[in-house]
């Protein structure tokens, strides 16, 4: 593992280096994609920045919430070692929290400035697995989110056994999800389906991968927090698809009615 990358005698956490690279490339990627959509370039930039801010806030808040039971269980130890409090508040992010935070901030911006939100979702959805690829590579370099003991893989810091390189496996899964989304967009791209389609693909992937996580327990009732969120994301995505299908059908019927009325007149 390479938890830190040194530039001119300055050591920067490798996770943040990969996150920065991912953010820069994602910004370029979304501006390349905007040609297919009807959203002004300035609004694309503003939505992206709102997603970044909301993503950071959401990812941190969900991490604090998920880690809170463990903190309360070891409160005496935390009070005797102030560095643990620093680590609790400064380190650690949860991807699902970032998605939720970015979604809510983007929704607010689109509502505030009258941007068609479903089109914005279609534009930005492939950015999620694209950025996540770099994020998971950063996790691997940092030595976190490791998998269960395995006959192949890597020996992580402070470990003496070989563990499954789960972050790299999830990065590969995100590459596949990205390819599927782009193919879906090319051959079948009605407005409003991209985000729920991603939610189903990633939710199912994350639910399965969580069974191979080797770090400490992070949930209740036999499932991790991310697995419960995955279930909610998949169900919510299915509801979104059904709602959007009914919406498009209603719009089509209204369009046909107007067309027929115009011909009669």
C-alpha cells in the first residue's frame, strides 16, 4: 500500500490525490458530455461544484453516523486519546452519503434556477461510476476497505495475512457499470432513466461485495449499513422507473391529443 504520495518533501494522502485526479477528469468528462444535452455550460459547471460540495458533506455526515455506535462503545478510550477524535472527525467518508448529498444539492440548484432536473441526472449519472473508479483505487492505496482473507490478494498494513483487494474489484465493477450506462445511453436513452438504472446496477453490486468486506462490522441485523442502503436504493430506483414510465406515457398521450385536435381544427 502507498498511504501517502510525496511531492517536493510534502506528503499528501494517496486517497486525496486519487480523488483530486478523479474530480478533475470527471469535470472534463461532464463538459464533453454536455454537447448531447440542453443545459448551458455555466450551469453544468455550477451543478458539478454543488455536487462536489454536497458529496463531501454527505459522505462525511454518513461516516460520522455509521461510526457513532463504535465511538460511543469506546468513549473512555476516545477521551484518553484525543487523536482518535481527530481521526473520527477528519478521516473517513461513505460513498452512499456522497451520492445522497450531491443529489440533494443538485436538486436544489436545478429547482432554484429552473434546470430540467431529469436531464441533469442523465448528464451527470455516468460521472458517478467514473469518479468512483478513482476513489476505490485511492482506498486501495490507503489500505482501507479491504476484503476477507483469501488465497490471493495483498497483505494490507498492520496485517499478516493475504486479503482480497476488494477496492480494486469494486473499481473494475464500476468500469463495467460505466460501460453499460454509456451503451444504454447510446442505444436507448429516454429522459429520466439513467440515474435509477445506475442505482439498480450499483446497488446490487455493492450489496454482493459487502459480503466480502473484511474490515470491522458496520451495520445491524446481519447486514452492513451499505447493504441496507443498497436495498433502499434498488427499491427506490424501481419506483423511479415505474413513475417515469407513467410520466412519459402521460406526456405522449397529451402530445397525441394535441396533435389530433390540431388536425381536426
